[in-house]
């Protein structure tokens, strides 16, 4: 479903200049629609008017790349002493 990327989308919308409250409402409404319809969060965002004003297809694709969220995993494990 992709809901794990909601924080990433929220932060990117605020970086694009959207007020945090507006970004939160947009992300929450899209997330609830995805949850209720058992659809994909990314797909819902692509048809969400508020999100689309700030994010194009390429930007959405990048936000939903799992590798971006995992890029610091090794560093984090080193910092906490897990090998």
C-alpha cells in the first residue's frame, strides 16, 4: 500500500513550500483513501489535487523508493553497536 512513505511525502510537501497543516491534511486524506480502498498510496497521491500541485510523477516515484529510506541503515547499526 505504501503508507510507510507518508512521512516522507509530508516532509517533501513542506520543503516545496506547502504549510505543514495543509501538507498534513493532504497526506492524511490520501492515506485514508488508500487504506479504505485497499489501493496504493502512491496511486491515490497521483490523483490528489493538492499533492499534484507540488509533486510531479518523477518526484513521487523518487519519494516511494525504498532504497532512500535504507541508505543509512549500516551507519545506524554501527552507531548502536550492532554488527
